[in-house]
């Protein structure tokens, strides 16, 4: 996700904050629009670009649809105002998806029209959008010139709201030019005006802007105070992008002050929100800063991890092709301007109806624009500064990282060798594929550790008349999770082999006792433990024989359920879920006994146990968690397949769902058909 795309997205989200009840307003506008469909007059066109503006906060595709529809109708009836507004709406869409050259072209088309009618109010409005685009391209001098041109107009008009908005843009430019005192001057002007207008939300953005400049001047305590004041307001508004950007700004300020522990804490807070929203540009920057912060305090394993993450996210945000395109557009703007003015003069206007509708919609359009423009301009303060700072200090950082990477690589090789050996040990305590398939011939084990070694493990013990098997998820993954898994695996083995237990609930009770006993030997309060689903398949109980492959299932779970899919003669298969006891294997305040559930299985029934790594994986078109409902539907859809085919299909589905995203947890799924 490129920087400008992220900033525009934030702006659109903010518009939803400014325009309360957005969905209900859109519904009302759609009802009116359907009644005007046959007219295609100026009133209808105004409604279309108002719809486009409203949709910017919730559905970009719909925003483009209504913007293009408004442009088409405006051109047919040669409605100049509609052509300009439609260009702005379409420009906002292209800005949001990262097609900056198209965005700038549409903004400039609108500017030509407003200049031809000397509409100074809308000229200033368009200049602010163009300034945001130029600032996103790091054309700082040109952006400053554009903002100041707009600021001069609104000062002459006496429009305090727009003065405050454009002052933010001017302040951002001075911040990039490292004139921090001038930046604070304009940010303070914005804060004063927004305070006068009782706009608490935008006062907070001015404070965050001031905090950024203060950190650059080394005024860290003042910077922390202003960031935290802004953060309180953003949290109350529930605008998570604003919260994340402020966390990132706080982290940068702490890092500048060499308080690396606090910096890391706030980078993680921001990272959590950006992961949830696939904000790849910010994730790239945060990964880079985390790598540097960890290296600065000697934690090289963590530094290496985030340096790898940085490499993954490090797509080219500002490439040569885009820069060439913007230069071409700027030149084309000047050469095409006269031709556009000639064409516009030939437009035959019919604005009598438009003036009636414009009075009604003007206020909403103004405040909607201010919401988008302000956020784009404000958050550029944080995002673009990071990119410019990185470019200006790239050589120094590369030299620093080069030296530290050499150390990291040496230590990483030692660590990787040790971890690889640990993997051999972990594999030795788990049943081999051959042992599992001999004990349960019609089965599969899907086991995909997130790292070289895993906090998940699977377990199997054969008894005279039954088979015990389990899928377990220990606290954490990687090295910490694997260490906990050894303790928990040992507890299971001792419960069965030393104590002779076969009842799943009693096995879990005893395992908990042994695990807690082991961890209590530590001088620290260790609360690690395990979630698990454990099953006993019994083929010798009364009325059940191994010949017809029927059996009794005894199941117990610590937080992890069991699914049973049963085929029916002429109907769709059904999925039955037996819920787990809601507590882990480990230290809890009020422990209770684990419940054993007994189920009579029929021939063809399939038993599935699993850890949460599969359902918790982020992916899909929206980058969300898979969750349990789609997982259940997937198991039902593949149930007629062989067990090996099911394993292959589950693996393929998981990888397709994950796409290019990182695997978030260890994965273990076991399927057994009787």
C-alpha cells in the first residue's frame, strides 16, 4: 500500500466521522436519485456528485461509479459546474487507490474550469487537493507554492475554516524543509482557528502536528504531551487510523530521544492496527524502525526478524515512472490550459435549477471536503516526513545497518543452526507419519509450523483396545512455544504411561497438575500452558466391532473443540461440534475438572481436531481472519474426498487464503475417518 493511498484512505474514513449518519443520508439520496433518473438535469447531476462524495468514506467503487455518471451527464448537457465537481470526485477516487497521475489530472481539469469563472472559493478548494498530491510526491517547493496560493485566496475571502485547513498544508511543507519554527507557527495558527470554531477533533490534529515539529527540535517532553492530548481525542472518536498514526509519531519521538523501550512499545501498538488494515507502507516503516531500535539495544534476533519484515514490505512507493508522469502532467497542464478554456467558453449552461439545489447541498459538500482535505494534509505530516527523513539519511542508515547486519547474520546463523537442531529434537517426541498412519489408517495430519520449530504439536498413543490422539497448541510459537510443548508433551506421556490413564478428561486433569508442578519450580510466576483437544477412539466397547469400523469416541478439550462430520444417505452431510471446557492446561485461579464426552460413531463419520492457527490466519481480499464458520463450511464441502485429498485441499485453501501475507501462527489439523 503506497503512502498517498494510505493517506487518502484515512481522509475518507475521517469524512465518515465528520458526516454523522452517513448511511442513512446515502439511502435518502439514493431514493431521490432514482426518482430523478429520467431527468439528467443539473439537479440530478448535483445529487450524483453528492452521492460520490458520501460514498468516499465507505465504498470507493460506488464513489467512482456516481462520479463518472455525474461527469457523463454534465458533459452531455455542457454543465460546467458539474464537470468540475465530477472531476474532483473522480480525482479523489484515483488518489485513494494510488493512481496519482490520473488524480492530479482530474484536479487540474477542475481548476481550469473554476479559473475560467473566477470561482475563488472553489479555486482555493482545488488548490488544497493539488497541494496534497504534490506533497505526496515530495515536490515540497511546488506544494508549498500551491498551498500559499490557496491560503492567500481564503484569507481575502475571510474563510477561517479553510485558512485552518491550508495552514496545515503549509506547516507540513516547512516541516519537510526542516524549518521547524515556521512549521509550528502555521500549525499553531491552525490550532487557534479550530479552537475558535469549536472543532475539537481537528484541534487534536493540529496538536499532533505541533508534537511532530517539537520532536524534530528536540523538545521531547512537550512533544510527548501534545501527542498524548491528541491521542485521547482520537481514541474517543474511535478513529483507529488516527490512533495508529499518533502511536507511530509517539514512537518516532521516543526513538529520537533514545528511549528505545518506549519506542518499541508504541511501534507495536501502531503495528497491530496497521496489520488489521493491511497498511503496508506504514508496516514497512515500522518494521525498519523496530529493526533499528532492537539493534540499538543489542537484541539482534528481534532486529533480524524485523529487518526481514522490512524487506517483505519494501515495495517501491515512489518510483521513477510515477515521477516522470507527474512532470508530464504539470507540463501538459500549462499547454492544454488555453485549449480547455476555449472549449469551456463554448459550453451552453443551464444553471437556473442548479442554483436552487446548490444552496441545499453547498454546506454538506464544504464540510465533507474539509474532512477529506484536512486529514490528507494533516497525516502527510507524519507519513511524508518519515519518507523524506529516510531518504535524506539513507546512506548513514545503510552504513549503520550494514555493520549491524554483519553481526546479526553471524548470530542468526548460530541461532538458526541451534533451532534446526531443536527441530530434530521436537520431531523425535512426536509420532512419525508411519506410526500415525498404522494406528489410524484412514487419517491425515496437516502440520505447518510458523517458524522452524513450533508451539503446536500432535500426539498419539496406542492402547490394547483404543487409540489416543491429540492436537495441542502451547503458549507462543517458535522457540518459546516449542519449549512449552516439551513440558506439555511430557505431561501427557506421564499421565498415560506412568499413571495408566485412558479417559481423556482425567488425562487432562493429571497433565495440568504435572505442568503446573513443573512451572512452579521457577522463581518467576509462569502462566504458560496449552490448549488441546484429545480423543480416544475405542473399537472394543459393547456392540461395536472393529470389523464394521464403528467406534466410540471419548473426547475432552481445553479450549479446543472437536468437529464430527456425518454423511447421510440422501442429504447433505452435517457437522456436529462438541465444545471444550473453557480453561487451558496451566495455572488458573479457579480450576475445574475437564469433562469427557462420549459419542457413538457410525461408519463414515470423520473426526476433526485442530489448533486455532488455521482459523486465525489473515487473508482473503480484505485481509481478515478466516474464522470458524468458513472453516466448518470447508470441512463439509470436502468431506466426500479421501483423507489425503482433504489434506491437500486444506493446504491449498490455506495458502490461497493467506496469499502474500505472513503466516500468523502454527497450524495443526488432524482428520480421522472411521
